[in-house]
């Protein structure tokens, strides 16, 4: 697990070189945003301990396996003493509901953990504001830290080899594009995220990008052309 302190309130945790989770510092401990792939729970807890605070809650951007992969393990290791928040629609997909007519790409592993909180746009998780950002999955959300305008964008955008919209098929990271449910909706969400004018863009895959405005605009233009 690679650990990078990005801001006083944000630590990036990277598994397998390109799968990110984040520790967001709050007064009572950390919010863990996403959990990376399976069998990462111990390393995620150790990273929080090394940073000096416990994981108090887990907030998920979406239901894909490389984001919820260690959720059950973490819930077990933390003896259930952690609140789990998941976007409402993705939680219903995990519960077996057919929330959309078409087939859902990406991996949707079975989860034992039922979320304590169902996230809707406008909700808050500590310092994070929940931003509706559907398209990559039906319920996908992003989190904006309103203290410093850090944006945790999940898989709406990727930052491996530069900022890209996940709907746009880009090397070196086509996997997020292939796992995207509705490319047009994801592009609309990318526009919503850009309009938030984040100071720091942190995504599910790739390094964080400071002052991402121009690079995001270019990525949106490329994705728009690719869809037309
Ligand atoms: Zn995903």
C-alpha cells in the first residue's frame, strides 16, 4: 500500500499501483473514501493508525469491486464500529434490485455489509458534500471537501497519464471506460464536477492533480468529440 499525504486533511492510499482510496481527516478520526480491492483491509487500517487516528466511517463513491472490495473485511476488523455510507442506487443494485433496464458493466461483487447511510446528492459526510455524479454507475457520487475544495471524483474522471473522462476510451487506462454504464451521463457529470472548480482533483485511478481546471476542460472536450 502506497501512502501519500496530499493535504493536511487528505491521505491517498494506493493498491496495485493504480487503485486509490483516501483518508479524510475529521475531528473524531478518518472518513475512508472507498476501500480498494479485496484483502486490503488490514493495510488500510494500518495506514490510518500510522496517521494517528481511527477510521470512523466509510463513504463509497460507487459499487464497483475495486472500490467496495475490502468493505466486508473492514467492517469485520473494525468490529462493526464504523458507519458505512453508499450511494442509494448502487446500494439497491448490490441488494439485487434491477434499477436500470440495461446490463451493468464492471464488477459488482456480493457484499455482506448493508450500508447504514444511503447517500443522496446534497448530503454531508463530515466535511464532505455529496455531489451527484451518475453515469459511471447509476448511483455514482463524488465528494467535495468544503474546507479546501478538494474533490474526490471517484471514477467520473481518471488521472493516469493525465486527466481523462472515464467515458472516453484512453490508454493507458481503458478499464474505467469499459466499466462505464452510461457514457453521456458520465460526461455530463464530468462537466458538473469541473464547474465546482476544485483546487485538487483526486480520482479512483491515478495521481491527484492540483489546479485541474484546464486539464479537465480539455478532457471533457476530447470525450465530447469521441461521443459525437
Ligand atoms: Zn468504477
